[in-house]
C-alpha cells in the first residue's frame, strides 16, 4: 500500500508540474502576442518598450531551444546552458523593470530610463545570440566532418565492389612420361637393353 501511495503521489506531482509548465508556456505566448501588437501599433513609449521586451524574450527563447536541441548530442553544450540560465535570470529581472516602466504615466521618466534599460537588454540579447551562433557553428562543423568521413567510406566501398573478377585458376600440366634422373629422355637402344636384361635368366652369362 505504501508503494502504491508513493506512486500515486509521484504521478500527481508530475501531472501538476506538467500542467503548470503548459499554463506558463501559454501565458508567455499570449504575452508575446500582446507585446508584438503594441510594438507595431503604438508609436509612443509603450511601443518602444514593447519592442525591447519582445527582442529580449525572442533572443533568450531562441537560444534555449538551440542549446537544448544540441545538448542531447553534445555534452559540452551543458556548460552553455548554465550560462544561458544566468542570462535568463538577468533577462527576467530586466523584463520586470521594463514592464513597470511601460505603465509609467510620466513621459519624462520613461525617456530618462528607457535608454539605459535598452542598453542592458542589448547586452543580454547579444550574449544570448553569441551562444546560439556558436552552437550552430559547432553543429555545422561536426556535420561537415561526419559528411566527409562518410563520403570517403562510401568511395572506398564502391571501389571494393567494383573488383568482381575472380582470380584465374592455375593451369596444370598434363601428366606425361617420366624422365630419367639425368633430365633427358631414354634412347631406344637403352630401353631395349633394359628389357633384355630383365628377360635374361640370372645365371646366364653375358654373351661375348
């Protein structure tokens, strides 16, 4: 029962976390849509602030997507994700300040603070873009190296497949009469003399 209860608690916790993340993502998308609308339709201070916030959010979100996609194949990208997390914390703090400034009714106050906040947003945006571009260049380089290796292997395999001709079997000489140990063929007289010695009885004397 205790194990079942723990499993149920863990399952409920995962469901709650997933629901919270989904709701947060929906809220972020809705806010980005509103920022984009203000940036394009409001030429005043609210529109300028919305443009800064929109660019800052887009740079951080795009960099996170690129790094998380590369981290599954490259462990070294994990260090870049740690740096991005710190950038996101600074970005969230700056976004909150820009949101407060967006509701500031005093135009002079907005004009005085906006350049400073915009400069900070540009620094965070540039740092995030540097991380994203570096990861993209790294993936491109690895893909190019892998393509070169694969191309070389395919070329070697193609060359090996073209050697389909089997080596020709060695022709053997037909068996023939054996030669003498001296390396010459016996003459007719030698053959007849050899036969005559075989037929002659052992006790018979040699003719004179």
